[in-house]
């Protein structure tokens, strides 16, 4: 569908430059931006942010604090170990 909208010139130039730097058409850039805004708006109506598209593949990345602690402990343990050449 074709329509006409008025956009401030400075905003239009910034959008055109950003679209070009991303290698997409201005039409695709505006379509993506509008769809993103509509998704966010729909999430606001329900009181929560909609899930990002990547969450479908990776889940909501459940609480990783336990894994983070395990990795930190492994690093700390490794740094406490002396190499044979460092022992006098």
C-alpha cells in the first residue's frame, strides 16, 4: 500500500543514512521500524514487554546466576593451583 507521510527533514536524512549503512531499502527500514514500534506497543498494553524473536530459539535464558557462579568458582579454583615450575 502506498501512503504519504510528513517526516522532519533531519529525521528523514538520519533514517536514509542508517538504512544505507545497514544495506536495506528505505521502505524496508521504515517497515521494520514501524513493526518494531507496534510490537512494543502491544506488549505495553498487556503490561509486559513482548518476547524478543531470539527467545523462541533460546528460551528466555532462564536465570543464569547459578551457571555464572559455577564458572567463577572454577576460575578461582584454577588460579589457586600452582604450576610445578612455580613451586620452590
